[in-house]
C-alpha cells in the first residue's frame, strides 16, 4: 500500500508594522516608505513590482505602491516601497490596507495643504518708510488646515526693501515675529512721480508648506 | 506666485521759502504766496482749513488745522506744501493772518506740474 503523506511547512507569516506618511493635497507625489517587518522567510520582490493599486493614474485618490528595489525579506528588516499618490484638494486622512504574501500591511496617510497666498497691493507715500504689518500678509493668506502663517519671502528686484535694518536679500524667509516687530520695511524713492514697486511673495505655514 | 505691489504716491515737494521761485509750480499758488510774503513782513499764519489734496509740512511734520507758521518759517524754507503729482485738483486753504482778516488761498494744480 502506498503512503499518502503531507509535509506541512513551519513557515511563519510575515508581520508588518504600521507606518505613517504625509502627502500634500492637490499634488501627485511619489515618496519612498520603509515598512518594518519580522518573520521574513525569503520572500522576494523585484524593483517595480506592483504591490497595490487604487484607481487610475491622474485621478484624484490614485495610489500605487511598488517595490523600490530588488529585495529578499529574511528575518527582520524593512520593505522599501515607492508610494505614488494623487491627492484631491480636500482629501481627508485615511489608511491604506493591502496584503503582501497574505500578510496585512497598514499605512496611515495624513494630508496637509499648501497655504494659499494672494496678491497684496498697498498704497504708500513717496519719500517715506513703510513698515509692514502682519496683517499685510495674513489678510492675503489662507490655509485649508487653518495652519497659521509662519514666514514670508519676497522675490524679484527687492531694491528698497529693508530687513533688520539691512538691504533685504531676495527670497530670504522672514519670520512673522520679525514682521510684527517692525523689521520689514520699504523705503520709497525720493521722487515726485508716482511709481509702482512690483514683486511677488510666498507664504510658509507652520508645517513648512510653501504656497505656490 | 502672487504679486506684492506697492503703489507709491507722487507727492511733489515744493519749498515756499527762498527757493520758491526756482520751482515750476502753479502760478496761482505761487503768486498768492508771493503776495502774502511781499505784503506782510512779519505775520503769523494759522491754518483754518485746507483741501485734502494738499499737505502742508513744517520742518517735515504734517501740519493740521490750528497749526501756525510765520514769515521766518517761510523764509527759512521749512514750510513745504505737497500735492499729489499727476492729479488735477483745486481747492482753498484758509489762513488767518495776524492783524488781518481770514485770508483764503485758492490753488489750482494741474497734471502737467
């Protein structure tokens, strides 16, 4: 009589730790994420292997997770993945759940928005020094997350602008506490004719997100 | 990237004192001030009212209704009148001159000045 025998492997399931990642609303971004694991038993992934897909590229909410390199999961380590995500302007925090080799992976995703900076137009006098107020900038500032305005920077030809008593250098970030202390000024030209000083500016919120 | 635009006024600064004649200014205003200077050797002017298109300054400080200046201030060149360049304006500044009745200065400013 023949023998019917099953050989049952003693393989342990991979165990992945929960991870967290943040994306900016209104963008499509690819980020690298390292997912810690234990109980690896030689599972292999190749660079570009698709581990998870949700929706289609270019669609708000699109997510694709691929292997970031050729990897063999042994013992303990991290699974490096590339996470590409298209985020709507109003996306709320969520978890991404999928399985790898029958083991669940949970990625917590939080979102923040870039602040929105709007045009600022000020009427000031010639032959005078204008000291900027916080409200000059906060009145032209919005943030979906209600993050407060942290810093501002001015771009273009910044002749006439003074910061802390010295000529302002284009693009230098100015903390709002400096603005409220009266450290940002514009010295208007001593001339009789009307003129306009045209620059652009950017806002940075307390999370470090910068307006377009 | 959003704009940060500063619109700077073009107030023109005119000395009323010794260098008055060197400025190309509205002839009405010029003549009136000259007339006052010529007609009253020692006088005190008190501003009773003035048109908002014009700013009077004494030693660089804005003057308001009730502020005073005299002939020495004018001759020393510390009284200036500024008006918005490029804007046509007209109006009346009313002064009280010591020893005389109220004196109105009518001015006309045109955009070519």
